[in-house]
């Protein structure tokens, strides 16, 4: 089993992309797709996994039954520790909220290396190499 795509709802798609997701997704090998729909789509050609970014006004299909029920932690796999370090530097330059430097977390595995940050809407995003 694998994931085909993930939809992330943000308050301001242009701000979220410029201030956070463009830096993260491009470094992970995702490519922004041109489209005419309400979502901005980033696709990774190597895995064919996509991230759809929707604004809250575009949520007609994706609106949760309970607004408190939402995914609030997304972990993206990075190809190397170097990619995580690169993302860390780029997010810091953008002024993103970073929850400490990239670090080893041996409680999750002997090679688990991760960075935690918050997107412009406060959602926890993890970058992991394990």
C-alpha cells in the first residue's frame, strides 16, 4: 500500500506556499504542477505521490464533519540528512517557526534524524530521514 496524495487545507495558499511549502516540497523532489482547479498540486515524479494545497474557501469537498478533527502532524521522508539540513537552513532564512535544530531521535530508530517546524497555520511538519 502507498499514499496517492494528501490534501492540506491552509488559510492562505499563496502565503503557505511562499513562506513554507515551496521550500520543503521542492527540496524533497516535488514539482509544482500547473492546473486550473482550486488546489495547488505538488507531485514527486519519483514516487508519484502528490500534495494538494487547498484554501479554506476551496473546502467544499474536503470539509471535515467536525472542525476539530484534522491531521495536525505530517512527516515527509527526506533522502538524506543533508536534505533535512538544507531545508532547516532555508526555513530559518524564511523566518519559519522551527522547533529546534535537526537531531537524532534514537527512541524512534537507530538512524532516525528529524526536523520539526510549523507551517504558517501552525500545523506540525516533520522532515525525517531514517
